[in-house]
């Protein structure tokens, strides 16, 4: 079904730097809050920049949505400087998000760094009959999503958190993909959001394990690519997949891991 996307001027409710260079911003957007699904995104007009910035929705409450974003350039820097009651121009919800199969019970979520953003929304959306394990990897403890990310609408009860850092400052030492195989057996479905290198490592793991029962064959990943329009008009986000050319903004950003031709993806 086509998204009921809308362009709206919305008020900033709060904006807090929750980790170095990472902001949690709540925005009053009742229409989006009432219709957005986990993995979908919005685009934000950032100051005078022509290209809108795509950002996945991180949480929702009855009238508000939250964005969790990293300052990576002038556009997100502008956004990070918005204050309470400032108005920002947003468009959404856009794209196709994560899906949970009717029979799936055990969900395994893998977040690399800021990739926690849409997966947190998935934990909020899943029902109490789902058991969830969320592996969160980051370079160091300061970049791990923690209870500092307040205010939150998420009740994390029932979610088992596993943390891993590259420098070993908290949790195990290593990459999220290092411990992924330990959790696959119990998973009915796997969801991931993180950097391209993480996905490529998962795809290789999946190829190597073709003869075994690894669940990476049922893995949905959220792609982050440069976008123009954000809704299928400019073809600026086209990628080649095993099912033909796809537009990340309209056909994704969530794809099956094994549908992507990773050798051709430049993100
Ligand atoms: Fe324009 Fe995807 S960004 S088609």
C-alpha cells in the first residue's frame, strides 16, 4: 500500500545530545506517529540545503516521533542546533520497513552504532509474544545507546541486550558480527541496521553457511544511501539486486540481506 506521506511543518519538542555527536530529537508529528512503521523514514529539510536528509524513525508516542541522528555534515549540524519550539519541515512516512512473519517468535536484532535507531522502534512495535535479543555493537562504551537516551517511550522489558565494543570498554571485545553466530540458532527472524561493512560480513557468513541452518537467509537489513527526492521520482538511490534494479527510498530501505548484490553496493 502506498504511504500516506505528507509534508508538514512540525515543532521540535526536545533535542538532547545523548552521546558525543548523536542527538535524540522529539518532534510533534501526530500524523506520522499514527501511521509510521518500524524501518520507515522521513526526510527533513535542513536549513538552506536543497537535498532533504533521510532519517529513520527511532520511536513514536501518541503525538510525537523521535529521531536519533549523528552529526555527519552541515545538514545534520543545522538540525542538531534546533531548539524546543523551532519548526522543521518534514516529509513522511516514506519507504517500506521491517516485517514480522506471523509465526515468528524469537527475533534477533543486530545494531551497529547508530543503527540502533530503527531497531529500537522495532522493539517498541513487536508484541509481548515476541522474544527479542538485541546485539548492539559500537566502537567504544561512549558510543553505546544506553538509558541516557531519554525521554523514551520504549519499554525494553523482554528484550535481552548484548553489548560489544571494539575496544572492549564495555561488554565483550570485538564486532557485533563476531558474536552473531552464537545467537542464530534460536532466531526465527533476523533484523540488522548498521554500516555496509557489517552487512557485507553478514552476507559472507550467510554464503559460507549455505549448507547449514543459519537463519541469515531470513534477514532484513536497512540500507542507508544518499537520496535525492526520497520517494521514487529521481532514481538517485537505485541499486542492483538479484530481483533487478530497486530504489532504496521506495522499494526499501529494508531489503533481504541475500537479495543485495553486495559487490556492487557503494555506501
Ligand atoms: Fe529519488 Fe530514491 S531518492 S528515487
